[in-house]
C-alpha cells in the first residue's frame, strides 16, 4: 500500500507533519522481521493536526501496526499496536456507531430463538 493521506481537516488543524516521515522516528522497523520501514509502508488514516493515526504494513511479512501519534505542549507521544486490520478496515469501523444494549439483547434473542439453526451453521 502506498503512502496516502486519507483525511485532513481544516487549515486551523493542519497537521504539524505533512507526511508520515515522523512516524518512522517512532516505528523504525517491523517488529516481526526487522525490515526497515519507509514512507511507502505508511498510510495516514486519520489526521487531526495534533493527533494522527497511521497504519503501517510490512511489505516483507505483512505484519500490520496501527500507530497513534499525539503532539502536546509536553512533546510527542506515540502508541503502536499490532493489528490484523487493514487500513480500510480501520476506516470502515471508525465510522460505525457503537452498539447499544438493546442491540446486544436483540442479538441474544435472535440466537435464542434460532438455536438449532445456529448450531447447524456452526457445525458445518
Ligand atoms: Zn515484517
């Protein structure tokens, strides 16, 4: 996946970074195979000025890391997490509304009323 800027905000919240090069200061190499990351491995999926979320995909072993970078008056903090999600998956689920209790109860009722069908589906 090539480096792309997915989302940008208004000029007031323009990122202090114009590209993903700063990510490479925080995650230099793949934790699985030690391949050195370059811009081409980074995909900016969220950019709100002081906060960015960047997906990094290793071209050697397909290991994926999602990194959150936050810039404050105290400095820059980063948090990287291994993920099995693609950049597209993260964007897709980011815009979904959270489940409500009634959704869970409805799903429980659906399962309860159709127990035999679900067991049959799961055992195939
Ligand atoms: Zn790798």
